[in-house]
C-alpha cells in the first residue's frame, strides 16, 4: 500500500470448504463465522489507509459478512481513523431456503439433493460483482462479502471505475481475466512455479503479491514491486491464466462467460506483462451453490520404516492391518493403503506395490499411511489404533506412528436460477457517513 | 525426451475433475506437443488415476494445451482419501511423460 500506488486492495480468502466450516463456527457463536485472519490482516492495512485513497474488497466475510464489518469498524476506531464506510454484502447464504432446491440434481453425481438432506450443514451461492460495484458507488471504503466468486472481487471495482454496465459481456470477460490473474495468492508472480534447474524463482521467502493496472479497453498490465521476491514473466502469467479454467473459451462466472482462448500475453521489456484480448459472452443466468454436508468420519494412521528392507516391512505392516480390519469386523465405506515416498501420489497408475520390487529401486525410507472413511467416529478411530498397535505388534523398527480422526465435511453443488438469490448490502459507518 | 524438458505445467481441481495445463517454453515446440500429447495418450499415461474421459483444449496463442481429466480425484476433493486430494502433483506426472522429438509433427493437427 505504501509503495504500490494502489486504488484497490483485494483479499481473496475462501476455498471450497472454508465457508462450510465458517458456518459451523457461526452456529456455535453468532458473532463468529468470518475469516480467522481478518483481525491480523485488517489491523495492518487500516493504519496504512489513513491519508490514502485505497479501497479494500474482500470475501473474508465468509459466513458472517455483517459480523466482519462490525469488527472492522472497531479495528478502524482503534487504528485512529475518523471516518470509514464498510459495506457487508449478504444473500449468498441460501440455507434458509434450501427446501426449494431439494429436488435439484447435484452436479457431481446427478442425484437429487434430497438424498443428503438430513446431513446438510451449509449452502452458499457463488455471487457476482454487481453488489460490490453498487457498494463502491455508494461511497464504501471497504466491501466485505461472503461467497462471492473470486474474479468478481476484481470485476466489481473495475466496473465501478469505468462506469460499465453488467451487460457489457466483452468487457466483463476482460475484467474477469484480470480477476483470474490476481487470484490464488502469488501464483502469477512466480508462486507455485519454481522447479530448480528448470524454472528458477528468486527469493520465494519474500514473494510479492500481484499488482494489476486495467485500462478503458480492458487491457491488463501486471507489475511487481521491485523490492519483492518472485518473478513476473510470460510463463508465470500463462500458468495462472490457464489455471483451473478447463475450456479456455468458456470460463463460467456468475457475471458472464469469459473467453480466454485468444488472449495475448506480451512482455514489453519494462518489467511488466501485458495481457489483452480476453472476451466474453452473456452469463448463463444460473448460479452455482456449494452445499456442505457431513459425510461420515475419516480415520488415518501412519508409521515409518527405514533402511534396508523398509518397503518389505511396510508392506507387511499394511497386510497385517488389512487382516486386522477383517478379523475385527471393522466396517469401512472405503479404505486406502499408501506408501509415502514410493507410490502415494501416482501409485494408482503404476500398480507398483502389487508387482515385483526392484531391489535397486528400493527407497531408503517409507511411510505407510492407512486411511478410511466410516459412518461412525468409533469405526474411524479404529484405523489409527490398528496402525499404532504396530508399535509393539507389527514389523520391526516402525517409528513415528501417528493417528488422526475427523468428521468429513464434503461439498456438493447444484445450479439455481439467479433470481433465487437475493443479495443485500448493509452499510456501517465510523464517523459521519459520506452522502 | 520428457515433457519436463520442453514444457511447464500446473494442475487445478474442480469437484472430481483435474485440470492440467501444458505450456511450451518455446513456441516452436508447440506443434510437437499438439502432435504427440493427445488426449488418448494422456489418458493411457495416467492409467487408473483417471476414471473418466480426458478432453484436450488447444490454446495456440499461448503455445499451450489444457487437459481436463474427469473422475480423477477419488470421488471429489472434499471426499477423497488420497494424500494429494486436489491432485496438485499431477502436473509432475504429466511432465514425466516421454515424447519422441525425432518425429516431425504431422501436417494435420492430431484431433484430441
């Protein structure tokens, strides 16, 4: 904020499951449910906002945007600000009206939502940028949302600054490209990119977050602070542009369908990267709703073996645990045996564990991991217990046994017509409100 | 030659689908990737990791391919028991694939 000459600072902080977990927190405490890091982040930036016209847009509201806004006002008061308008955008939480959607089929399995009705914990629609634009037009300095779609956090301010309307599909596509590049932390700035010997990135410990300049034509110019670590190149930009979008010509967002298939990425030689020629088509009119539900419990147990014969002992341990499950009549919905350091990432492909072990390829250490899903916590706990029992009853020299149990919070999705989601803005003011 | 010597990659996820990009370091190598790294070959390479179809999208302006791997994440990121639920490491698996640099790319682009 002090060196980047920013107009807007965006905190994009929600992953798929975050809001379901936040909702559970709110059930226990009505004042909670916003991002746990909100105080840490906001207390640092609020002081920097004094005397500067930087506005903040964030989805840190999670399951409680109004609660988050109240807390920010309090932090602003403590930071010595005299005037601040915070807008909380709500309406993404459609759990109270979920009965209207129970017949709908989930995107993942095609089965009706009804099947899991008794286990549903949360339901949040991915909303667009319109209310953010409105809140900014009404003088908000900070806009806090719930489950807004990530690119919308950038789209909202861009549409406000250039006074564009939400049926300008081509411009929305261009602004969506900017938003997509700014997502995911430092990925566009050399984060999640380094591969020593092939892709070198300096000073990852001090990596910078991206800065984007957008102009009237919807062209994005990315830049990086000179003092920050990381790297901004055509290659880092391409990786982030294509990240998670599947069909590049049809990137669905609540506000439109973006088309990145003709995007150009250009290095003008001044340390910036210019991204142009994204486009867009009309929105689908449907919004994706993420439904969080409880799906049993996950139990895990791990133990390590080292030195000569490590893999053989790990295989013996796995077989022992497998037979213990049978002998004790343990009922598991699914169980999985992994040999970390050998096949836990790609093993399904090679089937190495079942085949011959090449003595020359034997790893120096192996960590056996047993994981399973069960309906009850008791059954899930048995998994870790059986692995820990290997400490005295299993193969020689097993070490570092650990066990874990936790409820499985799964997410499924449905599509609802956008009219079913009614958003609202709540304005909270410190000092005199701006007219 | 392994793909890692010629291209870079990043994997992402959505539900039970993995999305893996393949970006040529140099634009001149793009025709070779298009020719040899077909959806079929990727499906074979990934083996039992991918339970569903593999789709390939070509992005010539970026010298890149985007692969969409269906039914590849153990029933979905939020339900999977795998160590790497999100399949983030699958980009490394793709880059481990061998291609034949001696083969000239065919004049017709191989269909995905």
